[in-house]
């Protein structure tokens, strides 16, 4: 078996040593190089041709983002970002995902010996996922941070139907960019949207704010009791499951700190099951890129409750895990490339009985 070759890039000798120890303890991966800054890393990557790079965000000599942008333009390689759990850290990490990083993990704390095994399991799991990810060459347009929402599909016209419907999204690895690519095309009068994206606490608020700045709809981190309004999207916070409930004629966000499901909280299955139970055929389910099977069983329940369901196709997924499992379980009506997903959703809404819907 060929081992996953990893190059670690971090200015902290302690972190480099810790990551080497964790990675080299695994039978299927090894650290082939460890660099204190991007300039040293550049030569290592050229000579060692790694399968995965772990990259610190803030480093001397060259910022991690500058290095990532150059790497993804000139030599696209799967990158796992190592981030600090600060507001600046989360903003920078989200920008890194925009530039093509596959995923991120928080920096290990030196005082967590008791939970170091959990951290080791998490980072080695993410390295395995990152090694399998599809990475694409960064185009000059994508490398600029300009707004991407300048092309928006036509507005929905039938307000009554649009307020009855609810769009329910689930995503994991690669999902931050996939969600952005769909939501920037949603018109201001689109149905209410609820989202479960696998993401740690401390990042979801920044992610929601980032989407809110790019989209025509309003996007916020969900709060317990939020009424789900048309033209608004509600993102599950990193510390809680998000459930869709009803109060009279209204859809409501409910947060729960129940045990993780499929090792995740928020879990896509939890959100999808609540949509199946409380919205039935008024829900539209969308499962996007991600590793594992979270959401597959819930999407089948949505499908059986009369909801129409979409899955992102394999070619456009960073990791074709969750959509593949949902398709295999029989819960998916339409398999759609990411670039066509918003149009497919709005076409479906347009077909629901009123000619005044236009797409």
C-alpha cells in the first residue's frame, strides 16, 4: 500500500513535531517533509511531490493565503489548513477554502494531552479525506475576492407558493464553496432556506456573515426560535443540531445539543429528518459535496415524505461521499452539476403549478 505523503508547513517547531508524531504513527501516511515557512516549503513540494500539504494560516516571510493562492494556480495540490479558532482565524480560513483548500482543522492546544487521541483521529481522518479530494487549478478570476453574485437568476413571482416551500441543504467537505455557488444565485424572494454544513463552533458565524455579504438573500447563523422567512437562509451553528419545526403556519428553527449523529453535530440527517416530519412535500432537499454518509438516510425519509430531492453530481464534488450514498439509498430525484444546481431548484419551483414563476 502506498502511503499518503504529507508535507507539514508551520512556523512553530512544536506544532511541526506534534504533527509529525501524529501522522507518522499511522500505517497509511507519513510526513516526507516539514517546513518552517512557505519559501522552504516551495522547494520541498517541488522535490517531494506530496499527496497532501498541511498549511498554517499565519506565518513569516509569506502569508499562508498568498502561498496557497500561488500553489493552487501553479501546482494544484490537496491542502488541509491548520487554523486558530479566532475571528480573524475563521475569516482567513474561509478565504483559504475559497482559494482551493480542501478542509481545515484547528491548531492543537498544548494542554490537551487527555484529548490528544481525539485530535489525532480528527486530523488523520481529514488527511485521508483531503488526499482523495478533487482539486482544480485556480483561475485568475477565482483568486480575486470580488463579489461573485453579479449574475442572479430571475426572481420568483408567486409569493404564496414560495413562502410555503422550504429549501433544506446539507454539505460537508467542499461545502462552503458549493453552498456559496448555489446561494449567490437565489433571488430575494426565494423560499426560506435551512442549512447543515459540517463546521466547528467558532466558524459558522463568520461563514454566515461571508455568505450574507455575497448573496441577494439574507444569511445568518440560526438561533433557537428563529422564524424561517422567504429570502432568508439559516445556517446551523457549529455547536448544535438544527431542526425544522412548525408553529401554526410558520416554520421555526430549533437548536439541539443532543448527541452527535454520524459523528457530527450539526448533522445533516437530523435536519433532513425534521424536514421530512414537519414539511413533507413542501420541502426540497439538496445534498452537496462531502465525505461519509450523513444525510443519506434523512434524504430518503424526505423523498418518501413527498419532498423533491437533488444531489450534486460526482464530477463537480470535491468529495463524492454524501451525495453518492444518498443516490445509492434511493432518496435522490435529480443528480445535478453544481453550476446548474440553483437553476434546477428554481426550475422545479417554477413547475409547481403557477405560470407566473419565471426562470
